[in-house]
């Protein structure tokens, strides 16, 4: 039997026969390439199913590797710099106004008077708009999940997208607001489900699947699309 090469989402996965005590072992190598080792009697269809079942794990591993290799995304606070909000890109405009950062005529407007505050002003804007957007979505998802949310905060949570603590406290990372609404909803529904099921056991995923049947797809997309987001680093140009 010649060792086949499987394919997953355009990535080729060479298969080695032997060298594993299990039916199959999948490794994500240091350079991000995938390698599958299989026992000699494993059918190719079984290998393919195994690979597909590992899809989410693969993307998480790749994202972790990429995050380690990648310099954090940095932004310059200059005219034309792009910022994502709910999956759409907006160019920054430094305006000769005072007041708050706002979306205005398709631009993200940063008052010159707030320039000294650097990324803070923009992060506060994400938190402010994010809170308003999330509040209406919290209502929908908490009804579906039959949970009671007492407090919603949009804040910096390091490398976590969200957190949930009983009774009814939900926190969402401001950086989440850069994602497409579908993925923000995933993060939100995920945390709300934790109010009923604190751990990632089967009952947690069943609960989430009942209200969001395509949660798995969203989870994979989140792992992929979450990689390049901005987490508040800025550089200044003199
Ligand atoms: Zn969770």
C-alpha cells in the first residue's frame, strides 16, 4: 500500500503508515504543516473522517502557532489607517473636532484632541459601540438560552474572547467587535450558554447546538479570522 496524501481545505496532509500505537495520530508540525500517522490496516475513508473530526483542533493549533510567530497587529493613528468593525473595514480620519470617536460618513473619525490618548480613544469607542450592539443581541440569545444576564461588560480580556460568571455576568473582549456579526454572536451565545453549563462538556455543546445549529462552523471561522485582529497596539509616526 502506498501512503496516500489527504487533503483538508486545500492543505495537503501526507500520511505515513506505522509509527503510531493508535489507529491514527495527527501532528501539526513546527512550521504549520500537518502529518498523519496511521496503523497499517486503517482504511482511507476512516482516515478522512478522522481528519475531518480534527478540523477545529487543527485550526486552533495553527492559530496558536501563527499567533506565536506573528508580531501583534499594530495600527498607525494616521489618516487612512483601516479599522474593522463588525467585519467591515473603515478608514481612519483625524478630524479637527473635539468630542468622541465616531463612525461618520463611512469613516472612523478620531478627533485631533484625542490623539494624545492613542489607542485608548479607539478602544473606548469599540467598547461603547460594542456594548450598544451586544445589548440587543444579549436580549435575543438570553431568551433563546433561557438565561438571565444581569451585567454585560465590553473590556480587555487578554487572549480570551469572552467570559461568563454566575450570577449573570458576561464580559466580551472589545476586540471581538472587529469580527463579522455571525462570529460575535457565536462568542456571545457561547458565553451565555456557560451561565447554564460552566464546562465544555457534551451538554454544553448540545445546548449551544439547539440555539445555534451551525455553531461548529462559526467556531472554526473564529479560530481562522481571529488571528489577524488588532488588540490595541499602535505605533506613532513623527
Ligand atoms: Zn467556553
